């Protein structure tokens, strides 16, 4: 079992950084906009992704509610309790208004 421990630890660490990009967990959520299938979250300070999204740097991130509502729930809870947040981002979505897409929410307590 001792020989497998480093392999398990490496697998866990790899899984946590499997997303395209990480936003540090030192951001505040300052605004939330929700539609029937997506949520836009504005963070401060803003964040310029390296994925080439058209609205990179605006501070807005997108959560696809048709895939998973738990990401939005975590972000909303953090905003309500004024906790610092970070995000795992992967890709862009939104047509001509291309937002970085949230795939993970990190809340600092």
C-alpha cells in the first residue's frame, strides 16, 4: 500500500488541475445574472483568461445550467456569505459574446 500512495496522490493532484485554467481563490462575486439555461457571474478583480475568449478580462464567467446546477449553487452561496472564490475554467461559450466557462468553483472559508 505504501508504494501506491504516491501514485494515488499524483492522480488526485492531476484531477484537480485537469481544467484549462485556474482563477485564484481570492476573488469576490460582485454580480450574478441568470437565465433559464445559464448564469453569468462577475468577479472582482477581473481575470484575463489565456483561452482566447472574446470577453476575457471583463470579469464575467459563464456557468452552463443545463449541465450542472451545483456550480451555480456553490457560487451563489459564496456570494451570499461574502466568501472569496476561485474557478477552474475550460473553454469559451456564448456565441459572439464569448465568456470563459466555469467547470469548478473553489470557495475559501
